C-alpha cells in the first residue's frame, strides 16, 4: 500500500533539526527563539523576523519535503505582527513554505490531495503571542470546516498531550483546550498535530483520531526529541 509520509515538529525554540525525506513537513508553532541579547521578541518582533529570514528560510530550502506547512505559536511574535504576506495560501507556491493562520490549504502527493487546516492559538496565560480566552477560542475553532484531513494546532486539545506542572501548586494538570477538543469531535480529521505543552510529547488517540504532540524540547527548553514521523495510508 502506498503511504504518505508526514514529518511533524513543534516547539523548536530556535533549534533547526535534520528532517528526513517526506511528502509533507508540518511545523506546529514556536519556531523562533524569543530572546535576542537583552531584548525580548515581543518588544522587537523585527529582530525575530530577521532571525527567521536568515536562519529558517535556508534551513527549509534544504529540507527534503515536497510540501512545507507552518503555523505559529505563542513565542512567535513576528508571526503575530503579520510579517509574511508572501507565504499565505493562494500566494505561495503549494510546493514552497505555506504559513497558515486559521486557514487551510490543499497539498497533492502521488495522486492524493489532503486538506490541511492550521491554527496558532493557545489559551490565555501571561503575555504571549497568539492567545485568546476560551470563549473567544470557541469562535475561532467553530470556523474549522468539516472535511479536513489534517488539523494542526499549536496547543493540544484537553486531555491529550497537554499535561504540565502547575506553577503555583506543583501538581501535574491538564491545560489543553476543551473548545479544540469539541472541534475535533465535530470535524473528525484523520490526524491532529499539536505541541505547546513540552511534557506532553507523544501519540494519543481520541475516538479513533490519532493526536500527536510533536514538541522537540522539554520544559527546560532542552532539545530532547527527534522530529515525529507519521505514515498515512494513501
């Protein structure tokens, strides 16, 4: 049986790993470092954008992937500043990098076309990029259409790859999105890719839908995982 190979990564935080040959590379947010010397990216997103242009672009150009799809995460202030107008679907070539912010694109490999939808948001906490309170996220996720094959979200759904220590109590708790889980149940994609909660790395399943947290780093921002390889039946 012919298979489509997906390689997925999230929470790179400046690490640019070796990517195996694949049909589709998915970057699920927190691509960039957020500190440049004494400055934080939220105060100067142009510095982060310059890093992206000089580091990520040549790295992606050398990646042996037919299609490359990226969405942002809460550390990617340059993405919230909408600094990349040439990479949106309809403008970018479907075989070049496409940056998706609450939108979808179709990728064709070996006679098969997959509909991919990506969203960069996370539940509101502290002061980071691409965050909304749950009530507003309900509206964002309500716009995810039915009929998608791969759903990419920076944050995980509640209960799946979303555990981390509560900073106040020290207890391990679930911090994923109930609203995203409801959207997954509604649209029933073939595959969900997420990150955000570094300790949640791994494969999960909800009602027969595989969910992968593909974070590369641990909670101390150390590179501890390889990119996740997912083979889909074609």
